[in-house]
């Protein structure tokens, strides 16, 4: 546990001292602000809105396609340097020679990236505060919406850490992660292509937009918790095995 905390603090300091996290934060908020403004403008022309059909529901659910593409840009950028840069610079040798397990290195880096991801999302809580007097904000539904964002982010970021462990440069890690996440997105489109059957059900199960639409309505599907939790744990496990293989015999 001590090793995980040490890596966590080290990575958080590295992320926020460098311009990367700040650039991503500003870019993310500009993009999300534009999306939220357009949604709010649309609903302002309607007579009434509720928690089930208001701006926040549209932001997290009905417009989840836009959010998915945002995450395709955000998550690979956050994870690309996690292990690839350590290998390129040679600093991974120092980490491996320290009394820290490979699992602590991987988990500490993942947690630092996940915390950064959550911090980047945190200013969007202001959207709910701006709408609190309209009657379209339902706090439990809002919490579940953010749970969906966190769940999706955890699985995406774990894939990014794995791709960074496989790559020897940040650029390759970025391309591998983006390709993998885009592949998952394309696979989910099969829901609208395949006839009714196993392939269509599988595509719907993997659908990112379905996850966000459900959580935007306050629905928590245990199957999606298992799916994204399994992706996260499996990717971190494989990443740990890869890091362990770098140790000198």
C-alpha cells in the first residue's frame, strides 16, 4: 500500500507540474462548455424540462455520442506517457530497482491518472448548480450519471495504461489506445447492423452510448458494472505482468 501511495503522489505531481493536465483541462472544459451551452439553449426554447428529459439528461445521455468522442481524445492523452515515457527515458529501471512491486507501480500510475480524470470532470458539477432552480436537477440521478462517466473512464484509462506498457514511445501509445477505444466504439455500432441474435445483443452490451444513456436516467445495470470492472482489472493485471517481465533476472 505504501508503494502505491508513493507512486500515486509521484505521478500526480508529474501530471500537474507539466502542462499536459492543464492543457487537457482547458481543452476539455471548452469543448464540454460548448456542448452544454448548445443543449441548454435548445431546452430554453421548450416549455418545461424534468430530470428525465432535461439538459443534464441530454448532456450525459442523449448527447453521449459527443461525449464518447471527447473521451477518445482525453483518455489516450492522459495515459500515453504513463509507462511508455518511463521506458523511453530509462527511469523505469530506477522504479524497478526500488523496493516497490510491479503491481504497486501499475496501480499507483492508474490511480493517479484516474484521479486526474475525475478532477478534469469536476468543474462540470457547476452545470448542475446553474440549473438547480429550474427543477430539472435530480441529485441521485446526477450521481449515477457521474458513476457512468467514472466507470467508463476507468476501463478506458486501464486500456490506455496497457497500451502504454506495450509501447516504447508516447506517440505509439497514443495511437494504440485511440485505435483500441475506437475499435470498441465501432464494435458497438453492430447493434444497428446485425439482425436480432447473439451478435446484436453483444454489440448492445458493449455499447458506450447505452451505458451513458442508462446512467443519465439513474439506471444502474449490474452487467455493465461487471463488464467495465472486468476490463479494468484485466488490463491492470496484464500491465503488471508486462512490467514484471522488465525486471532483470
